[in-house]
């Protein structure tokens, strides 16, 4: 699978994004759909989430598909894949996945 950039600890990054989502000052920009809102919680890092809110790219009229498009590519691939599917972003990963599957 692809490499996913992470902060010092996953908990710090997760906590900081929750702080943005739970901040009432930002609620005007969030869509009413819980699924779309969850997709927004996957945007990393916290600073990028804040920038997207400030630029108006995150807004109350956005769709889930628009929120997914704002996420990192590796996360979008995994989110779009059917349950149980293995994403293959490059040839070496595809070969390794085929070996695991016994193909």
C-alpha cells in the first residue's frame, strides 16, 4: 500500500482535527450530512482543514464526493474500494497482493 504521512502521533493529529470539527466557530461551513462531515474529519493535517474552511472550499452546500476529493489520495483510494478489496497504487504492490491472494 502507499505511504501515508502522519504527525508525531496519530492521536495528536486525530485530536486536533476533532477540535476543528467541534469548534462552533466553524459550524457555518459544515454540511448537514454526518457522512460528509466524517469525510472532512479525514483531511490531514489540521492546518489544511483550517485553510479549506477559510477559503470556502469546505462549505455547508458541499457533497460527500466533494469532501472525499479533498482527502489525501491514499485515503481516497482505500475509501472508494469495496469492503475487503486491496488497493494497488503501484506495480510492486500489485505483485505482492497477487502473491498473497495466491494468483
